[in-house]
């Protein structure tokens, strides 16, 4: 089963829409609540990344009986140095974004911490693609 | 039907039906129903005479409803006149509850934020709709239960046999009736019966207005200003250490809990959550205006505060919280959202729901007897409803000959009752 969401850059009000909707789906499928929380947190952080840094993006969720695969792709400035971006506290967020309580430099590390498998690719000047996979079997 | 926070109501044969396992007894439907279709089950008042010792257990919001010209002592007197042998304000035990909270939070410092178990509708809401949060519920018995345990001990010490004692809780809401009849985290409630506060308030007001009622005391001198305010919004949260929040009103609570489930670290220590606006002062069985009730209780608390400063050394230190008897047992999650226990079947059902949503109108009109189009789609998938129950799809089926007018009439009568239809045809 597939779920699809579009994200607009700069639209902080609706950040969290996809993660909230995924949460409802996973609850209906009787997924363990700790597993739901990990996925919801990872997806929320990914949504915020797109909103804070990119121009637009898409989220594709593929649900299998035992696993969830989420692909987040955006069109945006991309990440110059992924290794650096993966460090806690490193942030390129603008002062405006920080003012709203985002951009503490915890996004990517937080996503990684809440995923079983994590893969990120980025082309500076074009955009970033992130694939995460988590088990949802008991 | 649409106000229900767990979508437990369906209209069938012209009546509102409630899925019992989903209902959290919050009373939202009772508050809004224009035709009083929702009935609250209660015990017959005469039940009290089955016991030689008849105790009226009062929450402080009962006294708060009376106009200030009627003193609390006159209400106690009227209760004795009605047949009670003892009167006990249950909020006298809140210092014991507070001791329990402090012990529980020390033992479970990893659980944050802790969530109060004071409001039984909230406990049930978390069980059925927010199962991931059940471990955060503070497993300390609420004031009504601790008061019952404590006061039964007091009476037994005075020489009454336990069987002769009947403890009757005067309830401001439906949720507390349910928590006596089918307690959560406890096998049997220590309370023997429940009296509807609306009924009792009326009787008391009649008595006090028509007769010369002598003033009397309640059977505990331990009530303090904390107890008087405990059941109101912020009554618990102001006494908790760290960052605490008080949220009242079912919509406000569900909105916050959705958010709490989705964020990792809220930095909160304690949540006081109440189903009713203005907490117990806004209970469905409260006859007085909730804002005036809050105001009167605030000034009553102020009087107690001033008196306590004069009168040194009151008795509450003699009570100690005993986890073995005063803690609640485990609280189970019982999610009502799950489409099927089997993952693959659940996914198939979910796909069917999504497919149905593409053809349903999506305006949540409720004419099918389900609160939303999504709820109808789920009901169809769970074989509790049919696709022709949607009046828009009925129209389509009538046009292409898949349904006859008679069949459509029968379906609609099954939902809204045959009376209603006859009436509209006349």
C-alpha cells in the first residue's frame, strides 16, 4: 500500500501533516506504539528539513506487512557536505527558521537514530533524496 | 454523533446507539443532544436503605453549586434529613493523593510527562485512542476511591461492621458512574452506589427552601483549600513539581495528546487532563453555572486558607500513602482504531476503506447514521453498514437501476426509523 504527500518549502504551518497521517494509518494496522513513535519522529524531522531548506518536495510511503519504506525527495539547494550535516548541532538554517524553534541542527542525526536503515544522497544545487526503512513486525 | 471523540455513536432505527467498548463516558453527546436521547444509568435512591450506615460521599463541586446564602453546613444537615447517617467530603483526602503522586513520580522518573488519572473519561480515552501513552498514567487511586477506603476504615474503627456500611458517591458526571460500575486498574470499586448529582441537588434545594433545616457538620475536619480546588482546572497541576500543564475540554485534550504522541521531547513533567470544560464544575450532571461554581469554590477555599492560618496543626499528617492498597493496578491499552488483529487483513481492509472514500461524497453529512464518510467506509468494511446507506450513492444506484425505491426506503427506515419517514411523507 502506498501513501503520497507533497510538501511546500517554507510552509511551517503544515509541517507534520504527513507524519500525523502516517501515525493514524499505523495505529489502524496495530503496529507497536514504540515503532510508530520512531517512524513518526523520523518522518516529522524529514518534513521539517524540506520545509526549512528546500523549495518543494514529495514523500512516498510504501507499506508492507512487515516493513515501511519512506522516500523523501526535494528540489532545493542540496547538502554540500553530508558528513558535516550528520553531526549533532550543525545547522545551516536561517535566523528566521531558528526563530520559529527549528534549525537546532538535530534533524538528520535524529532521523538516523529513529531508523533501522537510512540512506541519503544529495546533489548541491539540485536537491536531496532520503530513504528510510523501518521494521513494523512484532 | 459527530462530537464523540472516539466515534462511538451510530444512528440505527431512529435511535443513537453507542459502541460500548469505544465509549469513554465523557458525556459530550449528553451535553449537545437536542432531544435528550442519551440516558445516564444510575442507581435508585432507595438503594441507600439497604445499609444501616449510609454515607453520602460528596465532591466539592456539589457545595459549589449552592448560592452563597446557603452555607455548606445547611447542605450537610439536609443530607441527614434525606436519610444519610454520615456526610463525607471526598476531597478531604487530596493530600493523600498528592503523597501518592510524589511517590509514583520518584519511582518512575523515566516516564515523562506523567498523566493524571483523576478524570476517568481521560483514562478511558487514552486506553482506546492513545494506547502509546497508557504507561504514563499515574497509577494512584483518585480521591473518590481513596476517600471510600479511608472512610470505611474510620467507620470500622468506630465499631461498625464493614457489611453495614454503604458508601454512596454523588457524581457530577457519567464517567465517574462508569468508574464505579466497571473500574479500570482495580477489580472492584470500594464504593457501593452512585447518586446522580443533578437529582440530589434538586432534592436538597427543595428541602432547604421549604423546610427549616438544622446545620450539621461533615464527618471529617480534614478538608482544606487544596481539596476544595482539586477537582477544578489547575487544582492538581499547581502542586506538581517541574513543568506541568492543565488542559480541560475534550477537544483541547485530544488535540494535545495527538501532538504529544508525535513529538519526542516535550520537557513536561505532569499533565492534568480533564474531559469537561472547567473540569468537574462543568460535569454533565452539574445544574449550576460552571463559572459561578468555580468562583464560589475559590472564595470557599480562600475562607479555609484564612482559617487554617489561625488554627494551627490540622490532622492530615497522620495519613500516609500505602502503595499496596492505594495504587491502581495495571491499566491496559485497548485500542479501538485497529482494523484487524491480522496485519495483512488490516491492510486489505484499509485499502478498501481508501477505495470507498474515493466514491463517498466526503461531506460527512451523517445521513447514513455514521459520523463521517470515513467512519461509514470503515463500517462497510467491518460489515456493520452497507454502501447503499449513503444517500448520495443511493441516488446513483436508483438512477442506474441497481436499487428500487422500496429498497431505498427500507434502508433509510433502518437508519432513521420508520416513524420519521411516515411523518415526512404526510
